[in-house]
């Protein structure tokens, strides 16, 4: 049977990795050849990604990938969504902003003065998130936007540096708010109405298509074969993660749980109903034209930002120990709304949790273990609610909830989500995003073939999930 190797670059909000995937009809092996931190940088104008540092680390990782597997001819790149770099004549104009930067509020006001969220939703199908690309673009100085000739989302920017080809991969482009939900083309009328320059948006490319061969000097620097190319994959990390959920899509909900918890179902067509609008659900573009009907739940960010707050205060925190002690907490555990927008920005998380409880006349946690438990219970509740809601909105009879990504290693979170939803949770694979990236490349290269169902079947056979049965108490 055919077998082959591909390289995946997967950039998350807190770390990036380069993985070599070995794929065959019954094999799906991953070797991590590089892992590096992703530390955003705050300058006087706001919070930025260190994009050059990330590109440097990714290319160093790719060099290592070609060293260990010189036969690789395909590279796929995914990252978080919505953020972009502006270029003119191939030169980047300033460092990309982080979606948690506060400047987007002005963009929200500017856009909503022209079009209310409900009207945007009818066209782009997106949930309201203050950092959706259209709000970020609306917050840019117009001189800068008019000076730029190209806007590239983060994976597209890295792909451009590797190949010289500027494209917008469609799953990630769906998170800009500037694509039509129904046919996934740039919404020229909307772009004009918002006064944004249409010319900066590059032609679209779909997962499975070849972005381009590596530039000769890049191939030489990476030690790559001269025919090595970048392949478009679901470059929105969540799109790649959903590819690798070992689920039966007509009977399951998924939670891609890392910094965010992306909770939803997969459907064939966008759900643009008043109910979906009211529940603030999103219709993001999936691989093979599927639709990711999901909701952004605040995710492990709440926990990691609480840990960071305690560390800044001089405490040394070991996460597994903290979670063990969280599990031991007994008595009533207060639950808060993790989706409250006050939790979005970096900063004092326990303080904001206290504030939420004070406003809701509830006694806040006291110890760090109690905070951790309260966070996990609150996440589990939000996960259970959103999974059931996704099923109702999408007409999917949800009987199982899959959790993939880093959160699938958090046993307390998996168990409590199962308990609160009253149905089994299947946890894993932890590296779903990289797996989805690898699988779509392997299919494009002809190493494997078939629908998403057969790709998921391969994941299920090679990365069996762990089952958490719901407990009643
Ligand atoms: C997850 C993710 C979410 C997106 C958020 C911001 O990593 O891509 O899907 O809403 O990051 O881009």
C-alpha cells in the first residue's frame, strides 16, 4: 500500500510545533520535530504576535523535518484564525495584532453603525466576536489600509514567505466575516459597504490545492527537495481539528479544546436561522465544503490566565497538582459564565471571577484549588450547554461528545462535561489539529483517499479515544 511523509506546521496561541506525519492506509504516525513557545509582545501601540520569531522557529523546525524525512514533498500550515499581516510589494507593514488586543472595540462600533450584527449574520453566518477580521480592519487607519496592497491571514502569510504566492485559504477566510456563508466567495457588496479596499483580499484557495512550490532559495535553506511545495489544508486550526475528530458527524458534537473551547456540530449547509443568531453560533467553513456550526467558549484560557496571575504574584504552580487538588474540593462549587466578555483580555483572572460572583451575589472561591475547580465546573457546564444547543440548532441528534486538543488530557474536565451533559465524552486525540493538517495533505498527495468519514475512520483506528461515562449524583 502507498505510504508517505508530510510536514505540518501548527501554530497555537501559546505554542507552535512542526510535525512529520507518516501516513498509510492503516498508519497515521506523528513525530514532533520542533516545539516552541508563542509569546505575544506588548508594545506602546498594543498587543502583537511575534510573527518573525514564529516564522524563524517554524522554518528551523521544517529544516529538522527535512533532515529526518528527506522524502517529504508537502508542507501544510495552520494557526488560529482572524489575524493578519498587511503588505505592500511583498513587504510587511508592521507587526500583526493579537486578537486579544483591545483596539477592536472601535472597529465594532464603526461596523455596527453601518450594519447591525443580525444583518451581518445573514450574509457571513458568523457569531459576534469583537475580534472578527472585519472589525479589526475597520479599526485600522484608512491611510494604512489604502497603502497596503495585500492582507494575509497568519498561515497564508507564512505560506507566502515560503512560496511567494499570496492566497486566502477558504476555511480561515470564513472567519474574516467578509465571505458569503452560502457560497464562500468574497462578499464584494459587503466589503464595499464597509468601505474596505477589496483589492487587498487575495484569491481564495481550497484545502487540497497546491499553494505553490517552495521558492528555490527557501528550498535550499530548508534542505528540501526542489519539488517540495506548500499544500493548502484547513489552515484555520479548528477546521483541521474537526477533520480529525473520530466522530460520527450525524450523532455527535465536538469540542476542540485548547486556549478556546470550540463547541459544535458538523453540518452540510449553513444554519442562518433566528435561533442560531440568538444563540450566537457561527457557521465557519470546513474542509470539503462542510460547515462548522459552533460556538466559541472561553476555554482553557480562563485557567491558564488564572495560573499566570498567581505566578506573577510569586507562586509556583504545577498544573497537574493544582487539578488534583481541585478534584478533592468538596461542598458546593460556584459556577460562573465563562463566556462573559470580561474574561477575554489578558490580566487578573481570579479578580474578574470574584467580580462576576459579587455581581451575582454568590460567595466566590477562596483557595487556588477552589478557583481551579470552579473554572473547570464552569467550563464543563458551558461545554455541555453549547454541545446540546449545537445539536438542536443543527438538527443533529447528539449522543456523544468528542473532546480533542489539549483539553482532552484534562480528565476532570472530560468527566464533568460528561456528567453535566448526561452523555459519554470521548477524549482525544490530543493533537487533532496537526492530524487534520497531515491527513488533508496526505490525501492531496494521493497517499490516502476518500471522504472525511474515511479520514476519521483512520483516526479512530490509530488513535482510539478514551471514554468517560456520565455519572449521576
Ligand atoms: C482557536 C481559534 C478559534 C478562533 C480563535 C481566534 O485556536 O482559531 O477557532 O475563534 O482561535 O482566532
